[in-house]
C-alpha cells in the first residue's frame, strides 16, 4: 500500500468500514473478546462498568475516556473519529482495556490499601507517559500476530515520532513554514488543518504541550519493550495495572530500556 495522501482511505476500505451507529457495539464486542487475555497478562480481576457516548467537539481528540472508580465513560468525537473493524480492536484495547481496566484496577487497590499515591489522576502528571504509552502499544503485547492491528500501531508510532519532531522544532525556533514542509514530507495524508493543529497545540499552551509529549515518549518506550524485553515485559505490565508508574519507575523496572523522551540535545 502506497504512503501518500490516500493511505487512510485505502486502509479504511481494507479494514471494513463501520458507521457511527455500529462503532459502540463493535468496540464493546472486541473488548469482551480480548478482556480475558488482557486480565491474565496484567493479573487483575478488578470489575469495571463502561458507558459509551457520542460527542461533536472541535478538539484534537477522536476518543476520550474518563471515569471515577470502576465506572468509565468512553466518548467518541464524531467530528474527527473514523471507524473500521480493525480500529474497533485497537480502540477496545486502548480505551477500554488500556485505560478503563487500568483505572478500575487502581481503584480496587485503593479500596483495600492505604496506597502511597494521590488518588486523582491527571493528564498533566508524569504518569501520563505510562497511561498513553501502554494504551497505544498494548496490541503488541496482547495480539502480536494480528497483522492489521500491528500495522495501525506502527503507523501510530511513526506519526507520534513526527509529532515529537515538530514539537521540538516549533519550540526551538524553527519557522512555521519549515515545520509545515517537514510534516508534509513525513505524513502526506495530513491536511493543512491537521498540521496547523499539531503546531498550535504544541506551541501555545505549556500545559497542553506537556501532556501531548507523553504520547510519543510513551509509545516509543513501550513499543521498544514489546520488541526487545520479553522477560521484563510481564513485570512492567503487571506493575502498570497495580500503581500509576512515573518515567523513573519505568526505568527502574527496565534499566536497559531506551531513555524516555529521547536522549535530548547532543554536543
């Protein structure tokens, strides 16, 4: 499949497109099928309840999950979301089994122990590298033989690295015109609006850009874990569903892993 302006449409056609009305049921179905495997992998029996809602919001996100205790809410942003059978598996792992189950596992532990962390999670806290990193890469641990899902994770990994490249460039004084040229060369299917949002989100609000950095930093580390560290992977995943780990915690669990967020400026 060619890497050009039409790649997303070709993928959608191959993967089996879903309508907006079909998506919630498809995500629930995939989550139910994969849940036993994930629970065994991460060693949790915490219950959770899921509500799925539709939203129409001018925001960067296509899917968003939040909640309290065992109750989770998945919001699908109809203005940006695209649905296919393959993406339903990806989202079931990311949002339902990556976020909702993890949050419920923390809540269940908090109900029985005096845990040493603040019992309120924020997307702007250091633990977000774990939250978004593992959620994006979770399919590589759960269904590594699913080639179509793996392709989606690889595309997400690459595009997150491009976003990180643009993130550093725009904050280090690179002109908008040069950033746009880099984005167009790397990801030809991004629209002008996509590129504009990527740059403005990472240049205007310090709080938002801190959160957005967790996506490329997290997925890069967890993809490396899936590829290189089989003995460490089980320990990391089980620890991740017991407590909200910081980047320092992750490094302690896998000392030989890559530096989270990259090596930084050289020279």
